[in-house]
C-alpha cells in the first residue's frame, strides 16, 4: 500500500548526461559522428554540394573540428585542417584556398586576424567565422577590418553547408551582413 511508503511518488528523476569525446576509441562515438556527417551530407542536396573547392578549416576544439571536416568532406569539398591559427596560415600560404571556416577564439592567432591574413594572400577567398560569442561582442573585441559571414555555435551542420555554398557561389566579397545559424 502507498501509506507504508511515505516517499512513494517523490523520487526525483535525474536525466543521465553523457559527453561525447572526440577520438574515443569506442565504435559508438565513431558511428555517431559518421552518421551525423552522413545525414548532414544527405540533407545538403544539389544547392549545397561542392564544386571541388578547397576549404581551410581552423578550429581548436577537436570534437567540433572532426565533425565539421567530416561534413565538408561528405559534401565533396577538399578540406585542409588546422587546430591553431598559425598552422592554418601556413596551410594558406602553401595552397590555394577558396574559403576559410574558422573559430573566432583560438590560441595564438585568433580567427578574425587569421581571416584578414588569408584575405591578404587570397583576396577572392570567402570567410565564414564561427563562435559561441555573440556577433556584437566579436566586433567589439576584435574590430574586424572586413565584414565576414558568421555562424553561432553550437553549429547547425546543414546551415553550415548552405551558408558555405552561398558564399562560394558569390562572385565577389563575403556576405554583406552576418549570417546567424541556429
């Protein structure tokens, strides 16, 4: 009977929270990342598929970097990968870059300064910055010289591929206003 258990019905339910760690040797993590990338690639459709352009991805978070690279490669892009700004700049100096997808806050050379240097090397390159910070704070802190396309984190992978394709299809310059992804 319920009267013999005074705590009956008062047990709190606590959701189990797990963190997916990039590079975890378990097949479950690799399967999830691969399926997420494949689903984003499947939903991309004709409008966002690649023409074989070279994309430079600079991201210090290994989990985000791995997922973005998988999605871009599944979309048909040739992706160059860097974990810090200086490494990305070296890659941009060695090869032709059509677009840069970069986190704003990275150790050493931040994403805004990296974007400006990549544009100095490749004036027709398209720039897509990502950050968990609000766009207004990025402008206030880093004072970018040019206006860059911008996506909020956490990234919507479908939106990432759509905005990147839109940028690459433009004839000159980047998006005139920041693009916010959700």
